[in-house]
């Protein structure tokens, strides 16, 4: 009888620990239909803006505290919203071409949180952003409410091999220059 008790006690402890970990951890899937990713790209003579669709994503919580997250964006969905007609078609096509996002070969871009810390603005996030198969670290603040999250990221496109129109790499382009950084303004629903 003592042998059963000595074996049963550790098994019950392990089971209790596993159940408590399960009940305090929660992964919330992002509602992609209600979530929005807006981009803004800047050039010397102005800016353009548009949207990118989210393929999937989730935020991970432990005892109602954010501890992780991961997302995939559909780069084939890049859409310019401030132009119409031939101008829109031309810019959309150029953004999808190899000298920008190369969506035929790189259909998705991803973001995986590597560090999450509480901050005055909600959470300070460090993550690995992968665009065109190149991964770089990004940092940003994430505001969180009961069923939504929002952030604004600045992304340096040249770190992902997107150098077209960059004054950092090409001399003499003057007012044709496109700034290296673009913004992603993200509003997530879960």
C-alpha cells in the first residue's frame, strides 16, 4: 500500500501543476475579418497609403497578462487606398514586384514576439519581423483592451532588401526619393 501512495502522490502533484498551468494560460486568436493593418509610405513629394490583410494571428496570455504573440500578413493583398484607376493599378503592381515586396516568391510576412514587458503605454514588445525571407528585430508599444490591441510600427524597408528609390543607396534621385521607413498602423480584434 505504501508503494501505491508513494507513486500516486508525485503523479497527482504533476497533474495538478499541469492543470493549473493550463487554466492560467490562454491563447486568443485574432479575428482577421475585423482587424486592420494600414500602411503609409513616404516620399519627398508626399505619401501613399493602403492596407494589408492579416492571414492569422494570436496573442498569448498568462493570468490575463500578455506574454507572447505571432502574426502572418498576406503580402499579396497589398492595396493602395489613396489612388484610383491606372495610378492605383501601377503602384499596387510595383509594390508587389521583386524590387519591392516580391509577393510571387514571398507571399507572407510574419511577426513573432520575442520579449513582452509591461510599460506605461501597455506593453513594450520586441519581436522578429520577417519580410522577403529576411528577419530583423523590431520594437514597439502595444496598447491592449479587453478584446482589442493596437500599435504603430516603423519599419525600415532597406533592412529587408527593399532598396528601390532609397536615397541611402542611390545618388541623384532628388524628388523621386522614397523614404526608407514606412508605417504599419495595426488594430486587432480578438
